[in-house]
């Protein structure tokens, strides 16, 4: 079976406010992974549209991020889910 790794990048400039996942955690589609506080004090929730296992977490609370910052890498479980 093919292994698919999804890299999760920061969607904005700011700092990590909260980390909801850890290494080897299983996450579901659209489950919150991180909260980022932007430079103008707005809070952005980071989620992805795939489910799978976190391979490693690269961020800690208080760490500065940019749109090029890798937050985590997720091993996609390749399960099709959803509802009507």
C-alpha cells in the first residue's frame, strides 16, 4: 500500500498559542491541530481535510511561525469518509 505524507504548514504569520496533537497521535478530518495567534491578535485554528497519524510535531507554544513554517507531518490513512 502506498504511503502518503501530508505536510501541514502555518496558514499565517504569528505565534503558536496551543498545540492539540503529539507524536503518533491519530487525528480525524478537520480536527483542530493548532491555534495560532496572529500579529493583530486574532486566533486561527489549524485543521486539515485528511485523517491519519501524526509522524512528528515541529512546534511548541510561543514559537513564531510564518506561512513557510512546517507545523507537523501527517501520515494519511487513505480512508474515504464524509456525509451528505
